[in-house]
């Protein structure tokens, strides 16, 4: 079946995760001359800013020990008890993507599922007990316990969480706690030193060091719609998720969230949520606010992979609408599958992520002006933004169904597919909704990574809707004349629409005229 989205990944290195933060109280920093400088109170370093009390050590630091000693008390281990189905407790990996996620190990069974224990990381961001961690660490937790650096264990309650950025805030009571603050003003650079502190593999109080190896990374999952990740090469393993990333001044510049790994262990590529994003979300959660984002009800993809095959000019940027939620804001505003969004509120759209973030920033009820290309026409739609459903609700909409492969029917071979015009008999046989029109795939085919089964409907070829097999043949001829090796189709399946590139069939050789004797 065609899938509505090509991939969905967990935004975490694992459900075992840990973290460290900056402590309050007395802190000693290495000075430029090797002496120690003293600062009292909660840690609010401002190194690098005018009037800073100390500067960065020249070259590589001699040691990170002084920094670790001061920040370690603010880092905690988070133990969770969760009830999940057996399969959810297994390690799994999304095919084709080396991001791994490990569910907690189970303890016993019950009719409702397994009782599982998981351990993660978090860090204090206030003296009165607010702790930041990853959403996936505490998701579905029935019980949350926090273990402090001095081995005290305190019960915690969930304050709020945001699935879309994989952030959560929990709280413990019982005193004044050492804490750290997010560093929003000091923008880390590629090549800057970083320190990750956490609870890898349950080994609490672990520090690793490295550098910022890249910025503005897209993990190609739902969290990347709202997060430009910092990539670091300080070792992050299962158990580090939810923990802090520090710079060499002990400032929190990120929240450790994911690793890139074909093995499940660190290979030197980890990802952290930047401090400015994390602070914005966690401040709102601490105030008891729900994280609401605007919503249009469209399933979109980047235009770039399909632009040439669609015959579009290289200068055209935008996001391709693969599908529209029935009855949603976009459908009410007149948007259709196959439309290309090129402007939003008089500002060009650079791609799918840009569109998602700008729609998400809209107020619920706000009217958004959307400019689309439909075929060769430029159209304007006005859409009233709704409240975006939770990520779990959106994921449920996109879960592919498991259906038996329907029986094949006679048809015409074209571009590796067996096709037939839409008829009432085929519509009934394959249970194709009345509003879906095009040419029907009537035999199973595997073309590259895309599997077609009987009952899939080709809705659009290139920029034009498909009403007959001749429309697809015309698009193939156009692509061939333009020198393109591929052509674009938009196809419907019971699991949603999908954009696909198909190879332009080779042109049959023309027979030679028989030679004549002169």
C-alpha cells in the first residue's frame, strides 16, 4: 500500500535516559591564569558577554572536572513505571533509518499489558523543584520517581508535556534544589566544546565531552517540524535522553534527545533540542499552559524531489499537498490534493517544514491566506486555522491498515503498472469512495520502494488530473520531450495519498525501412 508518509520515527535515543544541570550555591571556575574564580548563588553564567568575570580557556580545556562538579547536583535520574503492550516494550527500528528507540524492559504481565520500568534523565530548572526531561521518558507513566545526585528518591508529578517537541516538565516537592538555567543568548557554534551529562545504560552521573558538529539538523520525524536540532559528537547513549548539554561555562545549551546509530550505541552523532526552543516550551508548561498550534488539515511534503519531474521551473519553491483531511479547515477553504502551496500570508513558502512551523504559529481561529499552484493556475484560498490535534491523534490517523491484497483485474500495462479506467464495477470491487476519481491500478506491482496493490487510484500525473489512461500517456510524452527520466504521479490508497516518481518508459525502437537496391 502507498503510505501517507514515508517515515515516522521516535524522537529519542531510548526510554532509558538521563541528565545533568547547573547547581546553585558556590561555584569555582578556572581563570585565564589557572587561578580559581568564585561565584555564589544559582548559576547564571554570562561568559563571553561584556564584563564577563572570566573568559574561555585558550585552546582545549585542561579538564572539565570543575564544571562537572558544579552542575552534577542539578542532574537527576527519572524512574518510571508504565503499563504497555508487550510489543511496545521491544527495541525497534524504522526501516531505512538508523535511529533506534528502546522501550523499557517489562516486569510481569497483566490483561491490560506489561508493567515496565524505565529510567531516564532530567535536570532542575528552578529552586522549587521543576525538572525538564523528554516527553518520551515519561509518556504513559503511571508512576514517576526522581533520584537526586545525593541518592534521595522523591515522587514526581507531571506538570505538562509537548509531544511535538518531545519536551516535558515534572515537579518534586521537599526543599530548595540546585538548578540551572537555559542559555538563550550564547549561540553555540560548530566546533565549540560541549559536555553531556546523564544516565547512560543506568550508569548515573556520567559525563562525556565533544564538540558541536552541526546545527539546524532535521531528524526527518514529526519533532523536526518544530525543532532545529544541535548535532554533537559527545557520546550519548540509551539513558541520556532528557539530559542537558552544557558548554564549557556550564550553561545549558540543549536537551539531549536522539542518537543516530545502526547499532543502538553511540557512534558519535547525537542530537539536542536547542535551549531557546526548550525554554520557550518549558516556560509555558510551567505556567500550566497547553501548547496549542494552528492546524490546516493537510498532509504535505517537500516539493524539491518532484519539481523537475512535474515540469516546474527551478525557481518555484513550496510544499506539495498530498492529501486533505475531509471536513477540515483546508477542505472547507477549497484546498485539494495536488495543490502546491507557494505563499502564506503574502510570504513565500520555502518547503514543508517552513509551512508547518508558520501554520503552527498561527492563532486558533486566525484566517490564513494561502496561495497555491493548481495545474498552471495561481489560486488564493482563505483558511481559518483550527487547533492542531495531539501528535498521538495524528499518528493514529496515519497508521497503515493491514488488508489482504485484493484480487487482480485485467488492464493495460504502462510504466510498470497495470491500469484500467474507473468503472462502477471496479469502484465497488475495490471499495473506492465516490469522490476519488482517476485510473485504477488492477494488479500488484513493486516499483522501487513503492508497492502498488489493486485498488490504488492514480489521481494526478504531472500537474494535471487523470481521467483516462491517455492522460498518463500524455504526461509520459511531455516528460520524455523535456528530457526527464521520471514523471510524477499522485495516487490514492485506503491508507491515504502518496506522491511517487515513476521511471519514464523506454521508447520502443522504430522499425527500419527495408533496404532497396538502387
